[in-house]
C-alpha cells in the first residue's frame, strides 16, 4: 500500500504540476488564474512529488507515514478552505485522501510504523 500511495502521488502530480507551470486553460478553470497563492500550491505539489519519488526509492515507511498524514489533513480541509465540494481539485483531493487513509490504516495495523511512548 505504501508503494501504491507513493505511485498515486507521482501519477497525479506530474500532470498537475505541468498544467500549473503551463498555466493551461483547463487548470485556470479549476485553480483560477496564476496568483502567488497558486504558486505556493505548486511549490507544495512539487515538494510532495519529489518526496514521493525519494520515498519510493529509499523505502522509509516512517517518513512515508508522515507524508501521508500531512496530505490527508490538507486534502480533507480543502473543501472547507475552498468553500466548495464541487471543485475538481477538491474532489480529487478527497479521493486521494481516502486512498492514503487506507494506506495509513494498513501501516498501523501491520506494525510497519511503531509509536514509542516516552
């Protein structure tokens, strides 16, 4: 599941980043015209893309777990912050969050990630 979630990130983010960089009309309909906020979102997407590629190569479950948790939180918050559930980016965020949530659940139940108590 970890590999599947990382590959999902890569498969989704490559065309999304290209569309953001190219400022394609379809992307403008979903994300609006280029603004500093959209540039910051692109930076976050590129970071997640690079982190996913590195984690696919280096196989660090604890780091992957942290990445997935961060993605789940921001993706689930997106309908609230965008103030719409109908936006295509919000819709895809929800589906990806559900996929990553399943991965996190499997990771916890498989003892892949261990939580030390102090």
